[in-house]
């Protein structure tokens, strides 16, 4: 899942970004409304974390513009404005949730996941494919009911494949969902993760396999019976 964090306090933004990435999210961080608009126009984000006190113009204006354009990407407002009227205004102009600073990171992470689980959201609680189960909330993978270790990056690849079981996931879509702007991505990064994931699926006796459609992308499907 890829998130956009618009927060003008750079050190705080880096802390939030690092915390979210530990939970398996890819996070792009910008520090003003103008860069936020540019990032939003370039990437199809799963959710946005929006500070209101931005240096160039108020985050509420940014949110109003998005909603006026018909965009319904979930937005979690992060702000020090703690008055009831402030919260009401933020929700009325299109915010999906409102979190007052300072806040505990576990609460922020829980609220992000709750947004993504809403109808039409990008996050399902548990996905299954064959004997493989993926808990997107607990970031846990099981094979035949047994929890097995898997790296954060391979987990991101598996998640994208399991969200589209039986359908092709193009390579560029895979890159877009698991990497942020500031991450170095080599031309064969996805291939390397796919190779490691295939080895992991084989070693754990998973009943699914990853097919490569050259020039198109990757597809997760159950193994054919011999």
C-alpha cells in the first residue's frame, strides 16, 4: 500500500514515515501543499495523511480542491488544531478521519488501516490463495495455518499478487505499489523479489505458484494437479 504524507515538519515527517514503513507501507513525503498537489497528480495513492498548517497554503484548501475534482482517496487529517469546530470543519470539507497532534504512532497506524478497510478501500483484513493466508493488518503470512517468516519487501510483492489472484499484475504497477519516490529501484528489483518469493513458496510447500508473462507482468495461481 502506498501512502502520501504531507507534513511541513521534516523531522516529524521522517519519524512518521519510518514508523509506517516498518508496518509494510510505502510512503512518499512532501513538506508543502504545492509538492503535495504534484505528487497526488503523479501517483494513485491508497491514502493521504494531510497536515493543515502548511507553509504555502492551508491543507483544508488542498482537500477542498481534491474533493471538488471528484477524487475520493481516503484522507486522514493530522493537525495541532484540537477544537471541536476545527474537527467538524475538517470532516465536512472531505476529511475521512481527524487525528490531533501529539498522537501515539500505534493509533495513527490503526487509523490508516481502518481507513483502508472501509468499503471501497484498498485493505482487506485477510486474503487467501490456496493454502496461503495473508493478514494485512498483522502483516503475517501463513502456509497451511503455520506462520512463516518473510521479508518486508517480499511481503509487499506477495500482497499485490494476492490482491489480484488469477490476474496479471504488470511490473510497473508492482513497482508503483511497493516503492516510494526516494527509494532506489534497479531495473531488475522486482524480478529479484519475485525469484526470492518463488523460492520461499517452494520451501514452505505452498499450493500456489507465480507465473511470469514476459513483457506483461506476473500472475499468482494455484498449482495444477499432476
